C-alpha cells in the first residue's frame, strides 16, 4: 500500500542524499586543495600567504521575512559566528542570507528551491508555515543539503534540529514576573496578537497555568490587536477604561509599545503611578526604554542574535564535526528587569550580544 | 423603440418623516443610535466623554481615507491601494521630519506622495483603459513595497513633538476636549460633502458612476474626471495616514495593513453602493464611526476575542441588508 511505500522511499532517499552530500564535500575539498596547490605553484613567492582554509562551508540563512528588524539582528549574529569560525580555521564559513520581503509561505518555498539550485552546504531557516515548509525542506535534504529550523519550526519535515524558545515556559515566566511586581491579588488582563497564532497561544497558556497557583489573581479579559500597533493602543486604553481596578497586564507581544509616549494616556498614567504593572514579551530597544523609565516591570525575550550566532554554530558542529542533535534545541530566554536592563541596552547599542545577562533578581 | 415610462412626479405629497426615511443616512443613523443606546445601558464606561472621543479619534483616519474611497466607488470604480498609501504617506512624512524639513513641509510631502500614487492610478485607469480593481491592486503592492524599501522594514520613530501633538492633543471647544484628528475628520467630511453635493464637478462624479457612456455623450471629459477622482482618493488616504502617524508617534511600513477592507466596509455600511452613483459623505462618516463603536463596544462588553471578529462581520452584513430593505421600501 501507499503509506508504507512512501515511508520506505523516504529512508532510502535520505541515506542516498547523505552519501551524495558526503561525496560532494569530498570532491569539493579535493578541488579546493588542488586549486590552492596550483595557486602556490603559479604565484612564486606570494606577497601574502594564502588562506589556510582547506574547506568551505556555505550556509544559507533564511529568515521569515526581510522586512522585520529582529531578523537583521539574527543576520548580524550569523555573520559574526561565521567570521569567528573562519578565523579559527580550518574551514571557511560563509553565510548567505536569502528571504522573501514579507512573511509569505509560498514565496519562501520558492526561495528554498532557488537556494538548492544555487548549491549550498546547509540551510538554516525560520519557517513561515510549518506545513508549507515540509516539502521545500525535504527537497533540500534529498538534494544532499542538511536543514535546521530556528525561531519557527516545521516538525513534520526532515530538518535535523529546531533551535527555538519554549513559549509555554516563557508564558509561565511572565506570570512569575508579574506576580513579583504586583503582589498576590488583583485583576490582570492579556493583550495578544492574531488569535490562534500557535506561539502566542502557547505563551497565553503558559501564563494562565502559571497563575493557577495564585487564586487571588484573576484574569478579567483577553484582547487581541491583529499584530497592529494602532489597534493595540486602542484596545489597551479601552480595557483601562472598562477595568479601573486593573493591577496587571501581560502583553504577549510588544505591539502597543511600538507607539510613542502619549498614545496610551490611561495606561501610561497608571504605570507611572505604579497602579498597573506590566510584563511583556520581547526585548527590543523601545521596550527597554519603557522598562528603564518604570513603565514595565519585566521583559521576556527571544535571543534574536542567537538565532544567527547559534544556528551557524549548530550547522558547523553537525556538518564538520558530525555531531547529532535532538529534534529540539532550547535557545534559552533573556529575562530583563530593572536590575539588568542597562546591560541589554548597551548590548543593543554596541550590537554585541555575546555577553550573558546578569541575574534579573540579584540577591542583595 | 420602447417608450420610456414617465419619471415619478416630484409633486406627490409626502410626509416629512417619509423624506427622512428615504434619506440614505437614515438606516445607518438608526443603527448607530440603537448601538449607542444598548452600550450605554449595558456598560457604565461607554457613555463617557473620554471614551466617545477615543472612539471618534479611532474612526478619524479610517473615515478620512473612506471619504476618498467613497468618491471612487461613487464614480463607478474602486481604490484598493488606500491602506498601503496610508502607510507610505505616513512614512514619507516621518522621513521628511527626521530629515529636518519641518512640520508643514513634511506633511506636504506625505500628501504629495498620496497625490502621486493617485495620479498613477488615475492615469493608468483612464489613459491605459485598465480596470480600477487591477490597477489599484497593483498599487496596493507597489506602495507597500516602496514603504519597506525606503526604511528596510524599520519603523521611523523619535518624531518631533510638534508633529505628534497634532495627533495626540485636544482642542477645547466649550466644555469638551475634542481630539485634533476628530476636527480634521469633520472638516474633511464637510469639505468633501460640499464638493460632491454642491458643485458641478460633484454632480459629474455621480453621473460618471451612474452611466459612463451617458456622461461621455454629454460631452464631459471622462478621462480627466477619473484622474481627479483617484488623485482625491490618494490625497485623502495620505491625509488619513499622516493623522494616524501623528497619533501613534511612529511611522511603521507595516502600518494600516489590510485597512482597505475596513475602509471599503465603512463606505458601504454608510450607504455607498458598489454599483456606483450613490452615497453621501455624511453616510460614510456614520459608517466609519459605527464600525469603531461596534469594535469598542465588543471590547467594553468583554466578548471573547475570537467571537468579536465574527460579530463585526455579521453586523456589517446586517447593516447593509437593513439599508437595502429600507431603500426598497422607501
């Protein structure tokens, strides 16, 4: 019957692909060595010694979209790790960034196909859609190009690992941060983006479960803003009106915080006076400013920079050192509070996130 | 040849309330009024001046863009690019402000961007003889692309306070603190209403939407008229985008994504017929406000998020059905 046949096909083509890849790497390595040797023969006494790289590793790094600044940060991390690995030798690591302008699953599939046609040694991709990504990823693996996912997974595909954040755990952490800030009793509200988005639902679930242990805290409403800054600002103000007793907010994403001061007068006044405590996801500079000025009590962030830095490292270990990875690689989370916000602000200013954050709750 | 039937006599006696019902805005005004009554009874937060002005302010940029949208629909076309033009105009204004152009000039640059987008739409539609749906669909994508390209996807922030004040400050009118965007909205509503209902140009737009051939036979420059219609739509969308940018204090290339549908819905709920030749600016204003009151009400009532979207869809259809029913009766 069909399904087992297909399954069998998968395994054979998978091994075939691996063999093919190995063969190709060997051929390429031989080719490069020959070329370098030839160069050495031709150029008698070169002014500068030729690079001692015997092998080149080309990684295609594919974000969800090119129009989102957080991916720019990931790209910087990827380029930095590639430069470090190249400097350490003996492999020259090259990162090529490809992507569609806007988040679009179909467009991304085309990009992956183009990348396979161009010929790379590995792909690290953040999937626009878990299902739509399956076929392009599997095609790449069939063509002998190992693939890993980061930020957004495609669990059904043949990717060798997924580097990502545990959103459920992130939601739970947000609940703890909020309880620390507002105390054990009171009303809280949630602001989410597009209702039904998997990562956001996970955070909401984690947050809700995290509050179960605190019967004095009551979630009075959950509002959505369709990932729209303007709508986010409006609904936050509306909830501030309809729930004057509100003591806490969990912004599941950072939408309304993109707007400038003065756009949410009720929330801003309540936050300044300490009547309302807010915890939010992500750690972009705009949010860090809000936190530093006392509007926010805590932030839980993905390691955007690590999306690039760590994924290049993982691909390197997988291909060059033949290391195997579990299907899920936890990228960890940054927890930012007034205690360590300055370090994070400096990291953004210097575009260097290699230092780890100090303890968000230092013991005095 | 068939003998045309006599037009209905204008001399038949009507009760004043009959003319009232016959007015296009009546159905939607009644609907809005009942919504306001229900929300005032069910919540104690709806009928506060803060909330009402918040709702009006949130309606303002949608309404301003919808005035332009309504003009294109009345003229028998459609403009799908309004959301993208809003974002692009806001972004151009933001970039000009950051470049130190000063507030009036920067706003001028934003409006000029909308004018240019509208001009391209209009010329392609009239000279190129392309359907407005296709041309403006292309502009929807192109304008959004330019917005992304200008800033590589980054939002433009740290806008001067002189500009942000225009969107965030209020004007004291007697006892009320009226947000500036609301005043801009009302001014533009009055202006577009005057142009459409009290000028020859306005009459020609209705004529164009009712029958393009008849308008052309009457010796009117249909092509030129169409270009002006789309330029107006572009400029008004840009004005909406600039007002929204001032209110948020940030110009994001992703702003106003999908707003074309809200804007078209506001126009249609306000009694603008997709067939062309029918609709008024006051109706459009009521349509935009109704949509926001509804959305605001659903949040204040605490209806679960997932069902709010459904409720909005149902109400749009119900409001339009009610209007059609009224039109067939009157």
